């Protein structure tokens, strides 16, 4: 026999034989093959769903135009800058005046005047041009729970010119004035349905809902759709008859035009822009003009030019960087997930490989058999993953659309991408089988036939290399993010750091076994078995590590984005409070103070109120601005900020200062008293501008300031200043403009002309104000001579006066209290000859009232004799922001659980010989189950720990990239926030650290049979 020479089979025949052996082996071991296929298919499925969803998300350009214009050729609307020239981008996404969007004084002071769009259309378009209108108005609408504020849109939704703007889900569109259509989002939240009846506050008419509709571009929008002239005009007529009823305040009309002769051209758009009209044209959107013909493109603050807030591209770069980094980690994850499967499979096929070796196969052919298994199972897993991914994309499409808030375009599966994903799955299957193939090629034929694994000592070099890779990769990713070197550097550094961590897994597994001496028998045996079989344990730990790293990276990045949005959010009220405020316009001529006490008490029962109620008054001077009669000629109370306390980020030196500030320094300065109002101040309803009249209850209930000194100051008639930037040496300055009233010097009532005395709580009149000139002494400023002065026409009196008040100045923590900066005691307001009227009340609540609670409270308010509104602070919307990041997070979590379960199942299958030995020596069933459970839990726990650390690196690097972009934007506009926080997803980490190991251990323990028939020994 020794003289017989077995011919060497190479090339295609050898691979054909290897593939045939691998296919038969896969069919013979169906359970193990299924686990391997699942290992490869699971990440391929996730990548396929992400790819198909990414290319299908959002409408096509044609669908987007249809959602905006319907079947019309163009939409005309008031640009909001008055009847003067404006410039716009071709897609109407940005508009401004020719000097820039921030210059509102260019149109000769006409920015506040509306534009007669109908007259502009009549002048520009030929006669006979067909036009329909759409007009929105907010109103209180009756629901199943009470009243809710919702937008009512008047438009002929059934008109062919608006086809595509509204999709009917159930029923028919309204055809009569007493009929409405409602969006499905409104019907679900309001507890109504098609056929229900409702009312709009301010109208005596009852409406019937005839259709459930949706807006394809705004699925979450809550709208009621009525026929033109069915709501606004009757509401306005009712308000004119009943002065106590609040009139409607509709938004500017939008005009949809069916143009002739080729649609609305760019020249038509520019002609409309000259008259202050904004235009969206189908023809222009289809064929935009060159940049040279677009003045807005060269206008600062409007187009892509200096000072533009839109030229950063931060959003698109952020998505690209995140997607590239996650994709790079996904490729590594696929390899690591499939690796332990092939390692286990190769060890399970040791005897078969030994038989092939006896038949004359050399080491290369043995390696080819194992690699062929990678090709066969990799192809099956990749094809299965792609097919399931396509089906899951279609199945989950409605869920994704609800998350994104819009209907997607057609399902778009790019064939080249799908083929690439399949090829990637096959390639990674081969790469995952590469190490087991090399091990199988070195395996002794005798050891393979005898079933002995041999003893292989761990490498002493590998842990050192792994530690170096961790330091190098982590440093590369962080430096790349901090210096803006690009997403490729961040991705490469993250992958290198994770590979280095995985290289340290065998050492960590051995270290864990040393701490098992005091554990129970099953746990101690499991740890020692895992350390003894590191070749099986390390790949399983690596697989879980890779999956967890992807999950933690996505979760960390997403939570940090939410924290960034939360930092930039400006609340209407202080969190944990609600406000009941009087609608001053609607109550003009009435007596809301008579009905207000009953409404205040009713709110204490309708809402989850805790603690005491704080009643407040609004204060004004001269004519009341919140009345129809005053118009623009009304009084004003201005809280004057000293020049020495101006925000340094404003003015010409702001950019120079921003160039020298870090993000943290800018954050502290922007949140400081001097700059907290730099971006504008938002008042609460009709409560007034920065100044409220209240007592100590307002401090405790709303402001949250519990200081006896502040309460004592109010009781003594001193004001409480919440923002110290308005104070100068403990005093605050008010500029009181009493338009239409006789001037007084600000003394106490009954003693006009007597200025206050310094050091007292009374007002102090600034020198040089009205009433303190020295004309009475006979001195002429023009001639410089004393004596009789020839009579001259008196100059119009200045209606303003300045008052300095001693005040209690609150700590800086209260400088940004929403809606109020100065609290005046009622006695001081009267001493200053100011007018006051009840403004409402503030309440502290145990929890934020839900929609149903709010609607019930609104219904209670509607039954009162005073027009009031309820304001609830709900905090920032936590839309775990970006839709695509949400999809990645969901599938990363699924891959994590799948990887933990499948890899621990493979580890248990490979340890079947050890479990058989336990049964042979008489171990009770509990030990056998405990061994399997602790072994799988240990693998999953170590993988979660390492993956959590590895996943933080790319997330931090990506946030550093975001930080650079934000810092650059801040230095262009110093008031733009540059704070990019990095927060860890502690709830996610807790679930992974506890849930995944416990789940894996329980599944392994429950799936282990208590008693196994002992196999017969060979021979």
C-alpha cells in the first residue's frame, strides 16, 4: 500500500468535491447548519432592511411636488415681508428681502402689512386663470373628552386642482357647509369617528364628520378640513355680534393656480417677488434656473452665502458619518457572528475531516472542505437574509411611515446593493470559516479520529497586540472626531479598537475562571470549562461583543442627540406647572374678574394640582394694547437693561468674542443672565411682557423661589427681579410710556409731582424726565438769557418716564424663568399710577396633564363666562430624534439578542461531551442545567461588558465631529448654541447588562435536557 500514490486533485474538481461534501454535511447536521445560517442571515437581514428603507424613505420628487401643490401649477402666498420686494430660492425653501432675511426695515416699514395676493394674481396672470384657496385657523373643537385646540383648514379638498394633497381613508369629502373631514391622527386622539358630530368654539353650528383623511406628508398632523367660507366667515360674523366672543385669527391664504401657456415660469416668480409674494411653481421645481439667475442665492442669510445658517450641511454630514461608522461596524459584526458557528462546526466534523485525510486529502484540501462550508452556509444565509429583509421592509413599512410621519415613495430595492449585500454575506462567511479551516488543516489525523482536541496554550503576544490596538484605534477615532479628519478615520479607528478588544478576550476569559473558586459547583465548573476551551468561548464572546457594541454606539449617539435638543428647548412655562390665563381681546368690554374665581377653583379639580394657587395680574400704562380700540397707539412698560450688562455676544464684537470661546464657555455665557434674553423673550399668552403683578405665592408656586427675604420684599412693596442683568446697584429701571394719558411725575396717588425719596420703596424719577425741566425758571436754552421768553409753540410732550426702583435681586438660577423677569407687588403698581387687571393663575401639578385631562379642563373653561386659555408645559418632544437612527437602534437590539441566544446555543452544542460526562458520573439534573445556564450567561455577560465599552468609542468620536460643526456655526452666528453633550444610555446599558445574560442563561438552562442517554463507546 505504501507504494500506491494517490493522485492530487486540484482546481475546479477539488472545489466541486469540497462543495458537495459541505452541502451534504450541512443537510446531515440540520440543527447546527440552521444556527450557522441564522448567524449570517440575521445581520444581513438588518442591513437589507436598513438599505431598502433608506432608499424608500421619503417621497419621490414628483410625489413631493404633488403633496405641496396638488394638481395645480403653482402656489402663491404672502411672503411675510409686506408689499415690497423679496427674493426666494427656486424651491421656495428660503425667502428674505434683497438685503438679507434679517433686514425687515428695507420694505419702507411695511413688513407688518399684509400683501393682497389676489390683486397680484389678477395683475400678473391672464384672465380666466382658475384659482382655489386654502386658509388655516386655529380653534377650540369639541372632542369625546372635552375641548382641544386644532387647526381648521378651509379648502375645496374634492377639487381636481388639489388632487393629491389629501388622501381619503374612509367616508367622503365634505360637500356641505355643515360637514367636515378629519385626519386619522385627530380622530384617534379625540375619540371620534366618521359620523360623529362636533362643534367649533365661536360658532353655533354643529358639524358632522364625513371622512377620515390623511395628509401624505404629515401623518401625525391633527386637522379638520372644511369647505371654503364654512368656518372663518361665520365665526368672524359671530364675533362682531358678540363682543365677548374671540374673533378668528386665520393664517394668510394660499392660492393654488391652474396656469395657462406652460405654467408659471421663473420670470413670473420674480415678478411676484417684486410685490412681496412667495411662489412655489411646478415648472420651476421641475427645471430650476441657474444660480446666476437666482438673486437669493447671493443674498446673505437667504441663499448659500456668508451668514447663512443653512450652509453648514451639518444634518447631512451627521447622517453620513453615523451611517458609515455603523456600516463599518456591521461588517465586522457579521464576521464575528459567523466565526464561532464555523469554529463549532469544524470541531463537530473532526472525525469526518480525519476520514477525508485518511483517504489521501492533504492539508489544503481539508482547509477547502471547511471553507466550502463557509461558502455553502454563507450563501444560504445571505440569500435568506436578503429575502427576509425585503419581506420585512414591506411588512414594517407602515410602522416606519408612522415613525417618520409621512408616506414613503415606492419600495426601492437597488439590485447592485442587494447583490453587494449577498456577496458580502458570502465573503464574510468564508472569512469566518478561515480560522477554523487553518486549525483543521493543522489538526493531526489520529487526533481527529480519536476525538481528542489536543492542548493549545494561549498566545502571549496576542493580548499585547490587542492592548496596543485598543489604544491606537481609540485614539485614532477620538482624534479624527476632534480634528474633523473625516468619517473614514472615525470608522477605521473604531474597528481597530474593537478588534484589539476582541484580541484580549481569551486572556479575560482565563482571568474570569480564577474568580470562580467560591462559586457553586455548576458555576465554577462552567467558568473553568469556558477557560479550558477558549477556542470555543472566545469567538462566542466576540460575537456578543460585536452585537452589543453596535447597539451601544447607536444608543449613545441617539441619546446624546436628544440631550442636545433638550438643551436648546425653550419652555413656555416652568416645568411642572400649568397656567390659566385670560384672553384679554375676547373679554374686551366684559367683566372676566367676576367669572374668574369660579374657573380658578374648577381647575383645581379638573387638573392634578398640588400645592397652592398663584393668582397674577397683568400691568400696563396708557392705552391697553390688548384691546381692539387701542390699535398700535398703546402704552408700554419696558424693563431697561443697563448698558454695562449687555450680552457680549451681540453687536459688532460678538463674532470676535465667539472666535475665542470654547463650546463650554459659550454655553455658560449663553445661559448667563446677560445673554439669556438675547435671542428674544416669549411672553405667556396675554400675561404681559416680562412684568407681572403677584405676591409670595407666585414665587413659591411658579418661580420655585422659597426665600423669606424675597417674600418680605414683596410684602413691603418692593419688586422682585429674577434676572440680575437688569439690575444696577440693587435697583431696576422701568421705562413707562403712558400713551394717551396725562403725564405724572410718578409720585404716590394723591400727591402728584412728588418724587420718591432715595432709600424708600417708592419710585425714584430719573433727572431730566418730563416735569423736571427748568423752563419755569425763565431760562432759554436757545438764547442763554434769563428773563421773559417770547412764547413759542410747545414741543410735543414725551409720553415716557423713567422710574428707578429698589428691588430684591434673585440668584442667577432664576434668570431664565419662562414668561417673567420682574414681579411687582400690587401696591407698588398702584403707586406708579399703572393699570392692572386679572391675568389668570399658575398651578403646580403632580404630573403633566394628558390630552384627555386637558380636553376636560377646556370643556370646564368653555362653560364659564370669561374667555380663558389653558397653557400646559409638556417639555421638548423626544422623538429619539432621527428616524433612520431609530431604525438602526431597533435592529441593533434585535441582532444583540439574536447573537447572544444563538452563540450560547452553539457553545452548549459544542459542550455536549462535557454534559454527557456529567451525566455519566451521576450529576443531578440541576447541576447539568446549571452548568449550561451559567456557561451561556458568562459568555453573554462578558460580551455585554466588552461591547458596552467598545460601543462608546465611535459614539464619542461622532459627537466630537458634531461638536466641530456646531462650533463653526456658533462662530458665524454667536447666538447659535454650540453645546453638543455626550450622554450614556444608562437604561439601555442596564437592560443589556442584566437582560441579555439572564435571558441567555435561562434559555440555555431550559433547553438542556435533564437526562441524556449515554452513547456507546466506539469499539
